[in-house]
């Protein structure tokens, strides 16, 4: 992002954050759902799209963030509960990343699948922290002593966190570490040849991504006011991977578009099916559309919605290639 | 005696795991794709068998028709979903198979609903007693049948000319093309066979545990199996399947009660939940750290 773009993004986000107070409760709910999902998707895109480490444990990491932040928040740690969620998830993410020192690609993906299963089991059984299957009830977030109760306030907080995440990540990818991520993604051998410490680079990707995912998890916990094992099962990991694939691997704006798509699509289908009074069928339709869309996207636009949008914009704004050549 | 009982139950479920895992390994060897949709074929196969036998077809015919349908679906998946994605990155292909899984599950939900269904009796009811061990016919038949099928498939892969072509295509696709093997047809055949195996495995599993949408998780349970056996070894998948089945039975029957008793005596923890569901994954992580290529897999070499 150039300076001007950064300013535009900051401005738009601030306007959205301020404007979200004027929204209805339902609209505010949609806004924070999309914004929180986008934060998680940005973090996952850093790991998969930019560093090439396929992870199926996103859902469980969100859970770690939610449980940690929920417990800290209930204990009265104020805003630090959110940071605590981030730190806990970063630590667990680093632990999950340890096998990545030895494993690569597919084998590592299967290891993260195992991590997801083990964490789900722990959510159900470590009752002192997680309250088992019934779930942990979380009291509302307090911000420097002020209790945040309204959905509109959560919407604007989520937008601001999303903005900070975006700015941080797009700065990060321009640093030496960010460039190292890209080289590791392309080829670990080349990275080694260039003197990049591959293990350490991957570890940074896990820690940074984990921290952001934890914060997203904390926000999920505080907005839904309940953390139960079923909410953080494997299907959540799959949803997030779908977001970054539908949006575009290795594209920040793509993560945002993908998150909006995956969160709003089920809502839209549920709205359409509301008159039918057949909950199971509507749910089935929703899942069917979701599965089908993933497949169709992968076949016809593997670079995602972001790339599709870009090529459309180019088609309409630059009618001739001659003009483009003259301009440069 | 209790131990032998557990062992035989473990071997029975383990050989069904093996049946499903062999399909995943077959596809991976042939096309380098990890198929998460294997559970979908298992679930769908079981539902189709149920629907056909409800129409009045005899059980054997229903199973056969369902297996053939699954094979056709497998070939169709390869042709319409996987073939257009030849150059796509690994994560995209994995995700496409996950998309198939989600889609298939949604279709089963739309047609048959979310509730557990009593599966039609394929094997006669009752149980047999061998040396003080009681086993229902279901378990015996499902275990023996899937073990025989696994062995038969391994034999087919090793000794017939189609098996030889399969191995050629999997081993070196360029060389296979050079000697006149139609590699993409072989890949289609591999998908068909593996979907058929999965459909059969799903049907057998449904005779043991009843029919529900939860059947698709078998596709995920198969992953510890194939990693343990080595992603590239069919025989390894067979042995690892039985090993994990036994391990699960032992965890459920011996380790969990013992651990819970210990914990109740010394702490205030009452239950440790379904430990048998995570033991395979713990073993998987351990295996990946110690010997990533599995017990029987080959260590891959990489061209620079």
C-alpha cells in the first residue's frame, strides 16, 4: 500500500467505525461478524497465502483465544483479556508450528488436522478452564472500566482492530521477515540457499498469525458471550480456508471479500428460506451452496474474487492497451 | 478373556478403517491428491444401500448397486472436479475435495434428514461364541469381509495386468505414457476403485454403528491410519488400519476406565471423555515427528 492508499483505508475505516453506531442491532451484528472473520482470515492468509504453511487448526486456535480471553475477562482483566487471548493462541500456534521444522506441505497439513482434533478434545475435557460441553459463559468486555454492552460498539471495535491488523500485516510483508515468508513459500531450498533461517521464519509466521487469530477468537468470545467446543470444531477451520481461497490466496483485500462472502452467504440463504419453515432443508441448502461454490471457484477462478474484481476493473477503466503504453 | 474380546472387536473395526484408508493411499499414489472426500463416499454409499433396500431390493443387490454407483461417482469426481485443477496448488485441491465432502453431506441431509436411521439387516442377527468370547454376526461378518476385500485388492494391485498398469502410472507417469499406458484413464480408474471401496466400507460400518451423517468422520479417522502406514504403502495402510482399530478398542475398554479410576481416586476430575478419539491423532503427531514417511512408506527424494 502506498501512503495515499493507507490514508484512504484509515479514513474509510474510521468513518465505518463511527457510522456503525447508527446501525440497527442486526446490521451491527453482520458488520462485526464480517470484521472479526476478516481479522481471522487475514491471519490465516499470512500463514497459507504468504508463507505456504497449510493449516487446519484455525478453528481450534480461535477457540484458544476465546477461552483464554473469556477466563481473563471474567476474572476482571479489562482490555488485557483480549491481549491475553492473543498471547495464548500465539503460544499454542507456536507449539503447532513445531512439527513444521521437520515436516513440509501435505504432512504438515495432516499434523495440523491432528492438532485440531486434540484441541477439540481438550476443550471438552479440561473442565476447570473450559466448563466442558456446556461451554464457558463470558461476561461482556470492559474497556478501561467501561462495560461494552451494545452490538454497535462491538462493531466499531471490530472495525478498528481489523484496520490495525491490515495496516500491520501490509507493513510486515514489506519488511525483511515478510520477504522471507514469500521465499519460504516458493521454495524452502532456495530460501536456505539465500541464507534464510527457514525454521525461524516459519516460527515467526505461526506466532504472528496465532496472535492475530487469538485476538479474533477473543472478539468472537466477547460478542457471542459463550465459548463451547462445538463452535470451534473442524468446520470452522474449513470455513476460514474457504474464505481465503474464495477471496484469493496471498491477497489482503481478498481476505476481507472472502470473509464477507462466507459470512453473508449463509445469512442471505437463511433469509430467503425463512418463509419455508423447514430448518433442516434450509441448512442443507446453505451447505450445498457453500460446497458447490468452493468447487466452482477453485475450478474457474482459482485466484479468487480479488483477482476477478481486479480484471473486471481493468477491463472497464483501461479500454486500450495503447493508452497504457503511452502513460508509462 | 475380556482382552481377547476387545482385540477381536478392534480388528473388525480396524479392517474397515483399512478399507477406507487403502482408497486414499491409492489416489495419493496415482495422482498426488489427498482425498478428504473419502468419508463422503463412505456415507453416501451407506445411504444409497439403505434407500435401495428400502425399495425392496435384496441386501446383496442393494450393496452391489451402491458400490457401482460410488465407483461411477468417483470417476465423475475425477473427470469434472480434479482434472480441471491439474495445475492448481496442493491446498486448492485439498479444499476442492473438502468442498465435495460438504456438498455430499448437505445432499444426504436434504434427502434423509439429520436423525440416526436403523440400518437394514444385511447379516443375520445373533452371535457366536468361540472359547468364551461372544461376537455378534455383524462384527464377525464385517471384519472378515473387509479383511478379505483388503487382501483381494492388494492381490489385484500386485498380480493382475490392470494392477501393473496402475503401479506404472503411479510410479512414473511419463515413463508410463511412453510405454503406451493411458495415464489419465488409470487415474480415473483409481478414483473409481477407491470410491467403491469407501462405499463398501461405509455400508459395513453402518451395519455396526447405524446410519447417520456422522459416518463421514471415517474419512478423517483414515488420516492417522495412512500416516502411520506411510502415505505410499497400500499394505502399510492395511496393517496400520488394524493396528489403530485395536488401539482404539483397547483405549476405550482398558485405558480410559483405568485412567478415570486413577483420576477419581487422586483428583476431583470425574471423566476424561472420549479418549479413544484422540489417541490416533496423538500417535499421528508422534509418528510424523519420529518417522514422517510412516512405518512402511518410502522416503521421498526431491529434485532441485
